[in-house]
């Protein structure tokens, strides 16, 4: 779904499976974020947030140049590997898509 704002925002909430190491899950998320920022010119921001509640243990906050850059992200080998590996850690994944209303990505890639 296209937005009127040029920056495409992705929020992903992850809930851990019972008896899964939060440390290992965090490492997986952080590694995926770092590779995305390093290798994808259309990925402007990729933050990993550890929450203080049980509803979602982690939230990813991603900003892409546009919807096409996000679509390209989903096709990368590292994302596909991450997506498969994440199934062993997380019982729930909720994705929200939108456009940046205020602020800038602040990454130096623009």
C-alpha cells in the first residue's frame, strides 16, 4: 500500500516462544538489522527495541526509501535466512506498515 510520504516505515512486534533464550533471539535480530543497514542502500534505519512488557518482547523499527526498497529487502538472502531462523524463536510476529509523518531517517544515506 503506497503512502503519500516518501519514507516507508515498518514496525514488527515479536513475541518469544516459551523457554527460548532472549539473548539468542536478540542476537538474531541485531545481526539482521546490521546486515540490512550495511548492504541495502534503500534501508535508512533499522532499530531493534527490547520492550519492558510481555505482549511483545522485541519491536523492529525500520525506515526505507520507499515501498520498493522494502520489497527488495524481503528478497535478500540474509532476510530469507533470518525469516526462516526466526521461526524457532518467536511464536508471534505482528507487522504494521506506514509512512513517516514527522522526522527524518537520520542515517547519512540520503
